[in-house]
């Protein structure tokens, strides 16, 4: 039977914080998407107000990582977990920021739902949330196979974003009176695309946690980097 270590208690605290952060960010993104699709400005305001909770959790997780490093000097898989936690924490906070910005832009397109319906933004948003769910599941279960699938799904969002931008450019040409709303929709599309990018980053961090291999920038070897 493995001997229980004080480090294990600290790591459990860190894990619980990450689970909480993940759940809050998922709720933020879901509410932001629902606010956009229903033009619910009250819900959009709630998303913006709750961003402080995400920021507070980011700081708490960083502090816990610093505490573990200072008190326990972790090595091997324990050290990889700390490194992964720092990366995942940052990406989750960024997803929260994009959810807040999505909510912020909702008020500027609330009166132009007909424009939204002519784009792939709603499909993009649903796909991005699905990908975020998958990578959260991969992280909690430490499932490297699922993590690698998430990395591949990022191309799907990139395709939808490219199509959406083309649609919005045409809408701006056809309906110049709606140019301001189109600009906000472009910002929204880019934000959703960035959510998927952060999900991909988390997936790469999960692979690192499990395999001990950094698969970012695979064309570069460690010796080739400056």
C-alpha cells in the first residue's frame, strides 16, 4: 500500500480548484451562447459580472501551484501536474474572457438577429462548447486519446470561422446600414475561434501530463529552438 504524502493533500486541493474553475468557465460560455441566441441582455450582463469569479479562481490556483512548489519540490509526474495546472488555468481564464466578450458584444447585435441567422456563428459556438466539454473530460479522466481527438477538431472551428468571415464581408457589402453590427459579429466569430484554440492548448497539456511529451510546435526540436 502506497504511503500517503502531505503532497497528496496539496495536489487534491489543486485538483478540486481546477474542477471548480472548469465548471464555472463552462457555465460562463453556455450562458454567453444562450444570451446571444436569445438576445437576452440580462443574461449577458450576468456573464460579464461573473467574470470576477473566474479571475479570483485563476489567482487561487496560481497561488496553490506556487505553494506546492515552495513546500514540496515535486518531481516526475507530480511536477508535470503542476506545469499542466498552470497551463490549463491560464487557458480556462482566457475562455472566460472570451465568454465575457461574447456577452459584451451581444447588446450590439441584439436587434440584428436576422444577420446572425445568415452566418455560422451559432454552429461555431455550439461546436466550440462541445470541444471544450471534450477536453475537460479528457483532463479529468486523463484520457490522452480523447485529448488528441480534440486537437484534430480544432480544424473544424477554423473552417467555420473562415466561412463566417466570408459571409459577414458579403453582408457588409449588401447591407452597409448594418456595418456596425457586422463588425461586432466578426469580433464574436474570432472570439469563438479562440475558445477552440484554448481547448486545443488544454488538450496538448493533457498529452504532456500523461505522456511527458510536449507536442506543441512539433516541427521544432528542443535543440532547434532559440
